[in-house]
C-alpha cells in the first residue's frame, strides 16, 4: 500500500480503476448501459465535475494559501515557489479551466439546453436554464480571465518570459487582481450550477 501511495501515477491509476469498477457495478445493477445520449451525457457531466473541482480547487489554493502566505516565505526560498510550484499549479489550473468549459458546453448540448442557457432562457422562461446559463457565463468569464489575463501576466511575473522588474511587479498585481476576481465569481457560479439541479 505504501508503494502504491508513494507514486502519484499509481495512486491516480488505481483511483481510475476503482471508479471504472464502481461504474460497471452500478450500471449493471441498473440493468446495464448502452452508448447512447444518456451515457455520453453522464460522461460529460462526470468530466465537467472532475475537472471543475481541479480548477476551482487550484483557484482557491492560490487565493487562500499561496498568495496570502508569500510574504511569510524567506526571500531565499521564494524562487522554489516561483520556478517550480507555481508553474506546475498554473499548468493544471489553466487546462482544468479549458476542459471545464468544453465539457460543460458539451453537456449542455447533449441535454438540449445549450442555446436556452446561453441566452439565459429569455423568451422561454425556464428557471433551470436561466440559472445554469448564469453559471455558464460566469464560468466563461472566469476561463477567459485564466487564459487571456492571468496566464500571460503570470508568465511575466514568474520570469517564464522576459520582462523588466517594473513590468514583472505590475503583471504580478494584475494576475492577483484577476485571480481574486475569479474567486469572487466562483461562489455565485457554483451556486447557480448547483441550484439549477433543483429548479424546473
């Protein structure tokens, strides 16, 4: 067991294997499954939740853990965060954002409410679609911030691309402010996504 848990790769592969066994067992109890729209909708929803947890989890890690504690780290230790930890976290952060949006749009399309949700159900007046649509728009704004504001500024702030000290400092502040913006939007976004499941 220690050998398994000492390796992230083995841990993740084992977790996936357990999930597949549970999936097969639960669907078998339910009379089996076929590769129909319902199955692909389930796959899209599971993917959406899985990558969404990684995205928001990393967003909250940056805002609740890394940013508030950077001032407490001795200067000689800060390069380890900036050169190793932050770039790795930002890789998963931005790709989790992209896959959350893509899987969410696929899910909405498969379930037939993509257009109604994107137009906030104006005209049809379906509360569920209005709620999920608000969440989708908030998610799109957040993903835009990740890819087109936070990531380009973080690249300068962390020295991944060359920038003079003044631009580095300015970029770090912009990245932080937009990360905080995403944190501000994340709680309402999650509310609309969850509450939509209880609306009609």
